[in-house]
């Protein structure tokens, strides 16, 4: 199953979601058509299997063995995302591409939401930015979406924005995370 999932992921990442024929997907998975359909009885299921596989690989690549300090973890996080983009998906987020290719598919939307939510939770926890989870995710999304145009400069920009988020974690006189201004 892992080999099938890896092959499907690779085929969709290289060629998109509309182009590969079922025969192309079979070849990428390295199995017979009968075996492919046994584990993935429809093209929609093949896409979901590929994205589930990608989700696990992405989380492992980005979050395994991050440095212990929050600042170091934040820098490593952006570096790893940049490396992922360079090596795995220079055209942007495969989850977004899947939803764009089939915008009425609720299962794909749920996969996208779960992927982004888990990335946000883990990133916020690893970097000590739990109070800035949405802002941190916006920086991560900006990095993944701008990578095809700006490459390493996108990673550098994400680092600068991440540092600004870290500085913003120190509550100021008008901290937007509270209902009223701080008078200290």
C-alpha cells in the first residue's frame, strides 16, 4: 500500500490531477491495474491516498527532530519548508491544487483543512507561538505559495516574518489577543 501511495503521490505531483491516465497511475504505482483498483477503487480514492501519503511525509520532513529552542525551531521550520518546496513541489501546495482541480469534492476539502490545521498546531507548539497560530500559518502559507516565484527569497522573507511574530509574542500596550488594552 505504501508503494502504491508513493507512486500515486509522485504521479500527481509531477503531472497534476487531470493529466495522468489510470494507466499512468498504475505504472507510477508499480502494480497491476487489478491491484491498483483493489486498494484504490476510483480515481478520487487514488487522489486521497496520494494526499494522505504526502501529509505523513510532509509532517515527518518538517517536524521530526526540530531543535529544542523556540527560535531555532522556527528557523528550522522555515528552512525545512523551503527545502520541501525545492525538492518536492516547486509548483505550490499539492493539497490546494487537488481542491482547485475538483472544488466540489468535500473529502478533498476536508483533507486540505485537516492538513493545514495539523501543520498549524504542530508549528505553533514547536515554536512557542500558540497565541499566534493563525499568523504563523499565514506566514507558512505565504512561503509555500510564493516559493515558485521567489524560491530562497521566500524562505528568507518567512524567517523575517517569523522573527516579527516572536517579537509580537511579548504583549504590548494594545495586545490584540486581549479584550482590552494593557495599561502597564
